[in-house]
C-alpha cells in the first residue's frame, strides 16, 4: 500500500470512527433513558443495550484499524 492509499484509508476510517462514536453515544443515551423508565426485564432495554454494545464493538474495531495504519505509516 502506498502513502496515498494509506492516507485515504486512514481518512475514511477516521470518518467512520467519528460517525460510529456519535451513534454509540446516542445509543448509550437511549439505553440509559430506557433503563430509567422501564424495568430491566423489558425487551426494549435489552435491545437498546445490544445496539450500544454493537456500536462500541464497531468503534473499537475501527480504532484498532486506525492504529494499525498509523503504526505502519510511522515505520
């Protein structure tokens, strides 16, 4: 991968990371609101928690990919 491709990939990954971070924050807020309003056994609480966890997993995967590209660029 040449420098231009690495920069482009890094920029795309950083944009995706930014968007998924915003989504994760919104999912967390929704989950917390539902926790405050509904019993923990409610399926909507579980669904909101899974959306948040999924977004967090995606965010961490993107962050790992970004770090990998940055380390390769520094080498």
